[in-house]
C-alpha cells in the first residue's frame, strides 16, 4: 500500500466535532419591548380602554399638560427622560384639512375659497401649535397616540433649555446654541423632515436644500 500523505495523517489525528447541539435560551426582553408590543398588537380590552379615554380627550382642552407620557416606550425612544426640564403635552388636531375664514369684502370667485393647503402633515402642525403656546420651551419630538373619525391625538415632548438640569446634560446642551432654537418652525424635527420629504435621498427629488430653492417643485 502506498504510504499516507501528511495531509491525510493530519485529518485522522483531528478529533471529530461533537454532534450534540447546545440549546440556546431566548434572550430576556426589557419592559419597553413588551410595552411596544402591547401598543402595536392591542387586545380587545385595551382598544375599549383607549376609546373611552378618547371620549374624555375630545371633551377636554385642545392642549393638555401631562405628568407622564401615555406611550412610555415611544417617548423614551424619542429622547424623553423623567427629569426636571422635560414636559409632555397632549394635543388634539381636527382632521379633514385646514380652513380659513371666508372673506367679507369683495373678491373674485376663485379668491373666495376657504380651504387652505399647507403641504404639512398633522404631526408637524401639532408641534407648531404647542410651540406657539409655550414659547419658552423647545419641541424635541412627538408621536401619535390614536385617531378617530374626526381627530388626531398626538403627544409632544418639550424641553426647557434654561433649566440647570438641561444645561448640565451633555446630551441636550446643544439646545443652548441660538442656531438650534425654534427648530419646529424650520422643519428640523423628525415630523418636519418627514413632511418635507427628507427621509429619502435621490437625484430626482427636488427637496434639497429646500422646496423654495427649487421653485416649489419638491412636493
């Protein structure tokens, strides 16, 4: 018989790998994972509870200050912290477009329209309305809670940039820069960027640097 080569001899000396498979236990999930899952896949009881809450929300004020977020998982993902300087507001926005008052003086027929087209999503409008009412705060982000046949319900996260707790926080110290004030009016929040079409980059989109720079051809 021919002598074995060195490679064949090395293969024989190697130990065969064990065929027993090690069972991997599923990793433990945090509380925010289950909170998110409960909101995305609500039970019938949770849906009924939310509908009963919307009845009281519709009867209340359009902007309401909250002690804590309704959707804690979403608020935490958008930067909320349970510390001084953070404020959460619930705002109710009417659906069906925006309308302005009908003119009382003489107009041409086409100028008598009362419908106003803003090219803005409801969430961006909600952030601006909160900023108009609380001028000393800065809008950080917002998220949708629910909607019905007539209203949208949003929660807006605001920050008081003059609080010492915010000034000493390295994650939110950038709000002290004057160039970062009134971000919501310039469409720099997440909802504003989405409404402006800045979530996608493409050569055929005329949304950069802005719609005004491209003769309003962006939207």
